[in-house]
């Protein structure tokens, strides 16, 4: 902070402000984009380079209890991919679940400056915040798992909708979360309470509750809409990963009924019915999903593309991880959280010769290439579920470079490819579209008005890439990365360390709701109500993003 | 007793891995003493009673009284000079202090190891091998209708594991508490815990692995030879009955202790138990949980894991974390005489390590941080007196089930916290080294060799 910068001669991609590859100056003052910089400001000559806002990852798994279990369970994955310290930065290890320091530096090293951890149990919030505090450079936040919450279920079941909404707001606020997350709604109760069963349709009864996933999802969309959260309900649909799940996904999307709703890693929810003689090999459902999203402006999604190679399945969807464990090898982790969630972890490898994996890869690419609105179908691999975030440059090349894509297509399972629509798609993404799906779009979906753009007053999170016909190379190692106006990476090297901010929301609620919540704690939690809310010490650098009513109230 | 009493509700006991957060404390503020700890078990009561403020020098350097600042300078000089330094302990302090301890090890290219390497290290290794189905303690309270304690004596070591979490408490689907649960205890001898069990399996010493493997075979429907009884002391009929119960319960939980992990078989034992848990999930829901001893050993595992990727025994001398139990674990490093300086954080290895390791401790500069005088602090070159976590110092502690809890200190101590001392040491070492110490060998070369 404090220092000034003037970036000159670079081709600027700032889609939020309609700037598409113009050569123009970008000025920085006091950590923000400014109209001008003082004459003595440091100059960066970006001739032959592309200037973009810092990347924004709307959905990844980088911190918290399940991530740390996934880290701990794979020493072999860290050993070959070390992250040495420098004079100014900490050491760490990589692999598909890097240590916290390696995570922050590697995101920054790709030009990303914001990332959202997509699934934290409320009880695990304190842990997640401690890890995020040790995740350098980037700004970060997390989505809190509320879709299997027993007390919220009880309120919903009893039709106590106002209390339901207040309790939801309470849970988001006291955990310092950014958005409410639903994962396989209803699944945990069956998993934990009914001998590892699972939900199979939106109309299944959820164990002992007089509720169905349909009712739960609608309830959350309703409440979150009323709260005016900057990012709406973030949904991991039922039947994720299952052949034929496209029907469930479309049904779930319809439940939004015009209200903003975000669908996570839809690739995993875009499988058509089984093909040919096989009972399980899915066809592609990408076209149906893409069409629905294209024609429903209230719906947004991140793709959750699959990239071949090492990954880690880590999810609140415990039955899914259990199912995948038969393909994953020897290790399986399951972790139940009282009254709140389940969790499953399986180390996994996507293989291009395997029908299902090739289909998943194709479906992800199809979703990108069929999307007509890059602002609402944004970039993700559901790191590390579909692949590590370090594969992003390759995914960008797959989208931007038809010939590269074709060459890759020749190497994958051809039966799967035949049954996908990928062969028919010749579209190539432009740099402007890449800037939308990797920064401007996610920032807008998150309601982060000062991110993903380079207008005056925006956060000075800027990435400068050297132009290169090989887009994978270009996006792999930016020449400069600026965070909050500070030059963190210069000539591809870290110059200083930096601590980013926690981004969270604090929706208002009727304080009377605590009288409803507290007795439940005394009966069914093993931590005292008074010790549950996370205090400000866990967010030493933070920014509260206002809800719609708060923003309206604050206006003069 | 004075009139100057303070009430501190919802405080947390850090004496054992149960980390009970329902301590309602009464503090005599004149005497700086906790006079009452409501809800605490006998161990917790003793913990709170014994931690008043003792009159000790802030620091001792070579046995001579010194200020904290002088101690920091001496400690920093020792660590900056050392070629193969080790930071050990960590499990009886806050996560905030643990984070700084790992940072120092990283900066100087030393080794960091925790007491996990001498207690549940084998469970950590087993976890890396087969994974684990596990749960927060509240799930066990709310759902577990069958609980199996293996190789532990909670009645004497973790009393409230029975009363607050796993045996007697009523839960959401366990409305009648104890009556709704089948409780099994497996051990090599009768202990104070035995009477709590519906079923007690007395196994012959050093045969836990065989019992577990036989159970796995039976769960999978394989034949087990009746000679198992001669080997293990447990008859085939008993094992078959147990398996039938395990398969038919609704939610089962194993809670296993050092009687399993530190006896013959070690990580094979933990691995067999975790694999059995996985196997049982074919039939019904099962979880397993190592019962951890020290108050924040689980925090230490978590902190070291998120900062390095590995849970304990991590070396940074090549510029990045490497994990190798046996090579980078403290007993081994000391016994082989490799360590040339050691910082011991809230632990007393001089009291319980093997002789060869203690002999080496006497030969090298030791830096100790402890609220009390210990055998370790007595042989230290620099001994800091610190405030006690949970009693005088706030911060974060992880329960044995990975649930993080914020401490509510009862009264202030004149002594600094571990975190404060470590932060000062870190800053001073950084100044002495001019930043992180970066090894001369190119990392790529080192990684390949
Ligand atoms: S069970 Fe452990 S944490 Fe709980 S009160 Fe007793 S000693 Fe303290
Ligand atoms: Zn995800």
C-alpha cells in the first residue's frame, strides 16, 4: 500500500469496463486503481504484454478440516512436488492438495488474487480461518455448509420460515462465511443415520424429517434471496457424479424460479443416461444444461472441468466419495460433523483412456463452448476435484486453441468422444472471454464490485502476462503480479510476501433467534453455544461485503 | 480465600485431548488461583488447581537469572548458529504458538517434530496408508449405539470421554443415553475402565493385530480357525458374536488409545483398526477416532500439516519440507547424536525419553519454554518461564476430533506467552540471518537426489 505504479504500453483486457485489448495506461495509488499516478510513480513497461485484473476463483477447496485431512492422507503426493522457500517466502509442498503457503504463492504465481474455499462446516470455520490466515497473497473467503443442518431442517419442517431465515443469517455471520452452500441436500442424514444410504431424487424423504431435497433447496433459495446476499445460494446438486443426473440438475435449476442461484461444478451434474450396452457409462448432458443456463439469466454456474491426471476427490458429499473409493485405490476418508455435515475424501486419477473420465473431460469443454454468456458460466476445475488449479493454463489453452484441443481429443477414449458433442464444436475463446470467465465473471457473480475489473477505485489486483501464441505457457507464469497495489511478483519472482484479506458477509438477523438456537446446542452439540461464534481475532485483515439491505441502508 | 472472586464461564480445560469447553471457573483474583472448576473431572480439577502463578525467574541462562529479552537474544544466537537444529514439543500450547514454532524451523532450515511422534505417530502413519472414517465427538454422542474402546483406559486418562461424549450422554438418536448403547472394551488387562463395558475382550499382550485381522476376515465372511483363541486369548465364538453386533448396529465408533498404537505392531495395529472400520461401512455406518492425550496435540498435527503437508517429523534443511519418521523424529535424531541445538516447547522429554536421547540433550544447547520447572528446563541453556495456555493465555486449541476451540483465560500471568517469546525469537533470528536461510543446493537437484 502507499506506493504508486503506472503500467504503460500493455494491451488491457477489462471486460467489466468494456476494454477489449486496447493499449492504455493503468495507474495505481494507495492500493486502488486510480485515474492517474504521480510523475515519480514506478513505471512498468508492459509492451508486448497483456494486462488483466487478478484472477478470481469462485470455487475451490484450499483450507479447512477436510482439506487438511486430504493433505495429511497423501504424503506421497507432496514428496515429488516441493515448494522451496525463498529469502522472503515460506516453503511448502504441492501435489493436488498443497500446503497453505504453497497454495497462496501458486495462485499468485498464476495471476490469481482471490479464491473462495467452497465447503466449510460451521464447526470447522475456525479451523478454515486459521488456514486461510496462513494462505498468503490472495484475498479469500469460504462458503459455509448449511444444506444438511439439523436445526435448520427442523425450523423448515415446522414452517417457521422467519426463524429459518434468521438462523441462516446467524450461521453465516457467526462463522464469517461468504455464502451459504448446499451439498447433496438431505444426503447426510441418510448416510449417517440409515446405514450409508443416499438421496436419489428431489422427492425422497430425508430420513426422520418431513422434508425432501426439493423443499430444502426451495427454502434456502427463498431465505437467501430475502437476505440479499452478495452471492446467492451455491448448490452442489443431488446425484452428483451419477449417470443420468442431468434430469435432477434441471429440476433443481427450475426450483430457482427466476431467483439468482449458483450451481457449482455443473460438469459433474451434466451426465445423460447410460449409452449402449453399458449400465453406467454416461452420455453427455452438456447441451441441455448449457441451454438451460443460456436461457435463464437468474442461473449462474462454474464448470468444474476435469483435467487428466492426479486429483483429490474431497467433498461434503460423503456417499459420492464412498462410491468413488472403489476406483480410487486404497485410501478413503470419511468425516462426520455433528448436526451439520458429512465429508468424503478419495485420492483419484483421471485417465484419458477411461470412458467415464474422457466423457467428463469432454462434458466440461462442451459446457464452456456451448455457453452463450461467459459472465454466467465461469471457470473452475472444482480444485482439486476435477484437477488442480495449476492446470488452469492448460484448460485456458484447450478453450483458446482449437488445434491443441483436436490433438488432445485424438488421445482420449474415442467411444466417449463419439457420444459427446465435442467434435462438433470449433469455437475458440478470445482473450476477452478468458478475462470474463476467469476474473470479471466470477467477481460479478460474487458481488465483489471492486474485483475482476480495472476501473478507478477497483482493488489494484493486476496481472501482466507476456503474450505468447502458446496460451498455456502465457498463463502459466505472469511477468508481474500486483496485489493491493504492491508489486508481489516482478520478472516472475517473488519480491515480497503479502497477506491478503478475508472476505465475508455479516447479514442482519433478529437477535431473538439465539434463544431458539441455544437450547439445541445444549442438547445436541458438544461445544457450548457461547464458544461457537468465531471472533474477530480469526480475521485480522478482513472486509465485510454488504448485503443488499445493508448497502441500501448505508447509502446517503 | 479473598472476596475478590471472578467468575469465568465456558472456559476450556486443556489437560487432555477431550478439551472440554464447559468449565465454569471461579478465580480468586488476589491469590491468582482457580478455586472452583465446575464440570471438570478429577484430572481437570487438579489441572486448574495446580496452575497458580509460581515465583520463577523470567528466564535462566546457564542457570543465571535473566530477563526475557536476554533469553530471546541467547536463544536466537543459538538457533541462528546451529547447523541441524530441532524444535520439539508443541502439543501443550496454542495453535498460534505452534504456527510460529513451525515458521522458525522453516526459516532456519531445521526440523520440527511434535509429541505425536511418541504417542499416536503410528496412527498418523496408518492414516496415511488407509485413510480413516471418523466423526466429531457430537456424532458419537448423538448417534453411536455401539462404542468400542481399544487399548485405552479413559476412566483414568480421559474421564469425560465416557460422561460427556461417548458412553452415558443422551443424544439425538440415543434418547436413553447409556441404555441405548452397547459398550465394548478391548484391552490386555482389567482397568478402572473395564466396569463400564457390556462386553470386555481381554486379549493376550502383543496380539491386537491378530484379533483385528480375524475380525476383518469375519466381517468379510471368511473362515477363521478356532486356534485364534490360543494365539489371542479370545475365542472364535466371542469374535463372531462381536462381528454380528458390529454389522447390525446403526452407528458404530471405535475409540483407540496408545495401548494399541505403542505396542507390537504399532502402525500395523492402527492400520488394521482403520481398515476394519472401512470394511464395516459396507454394512452400516462406522467411524474411528484415536484418543489423544495432550491438550493440543491435535492442533499440532493440524498446524504442521497445513504448513508443510506432513503431520510431524518434518525437516526443512533442503529448503522445503521433508517427512520421514525414524529419520526426522526427535528420539531418533537425539539418540543418533545428530541434533546440535534444540528448542523444546511445552514438553519434558528429559523426563520420559530413552536414555541415549537424554544423554545427547545434556550435550547440546537446549532452549526450553515451560510454565513450570521440569527436568528439561533444568538442563536447558536457556529456560523461559511462560504463562499457561488456557489459564493465563488465550488462543486456539483443537480437540481430539479436530474441532477448534477458542480459550478463555481465567487470569493474567506476569510471564509472557509461548507465542510472544517465539515471535521475538523468530524476529531476532530473521534479523541475524537477513531473511530465510536458503540452502545453496538448487532445489531441483536436491529433489531428484
Ligand atoms: S476429560 Fe480431559 S479435558 Fe475434560 S475436564 Fe477432564 S482432563 Fe479436562
Ligand atoms: Zn467443490
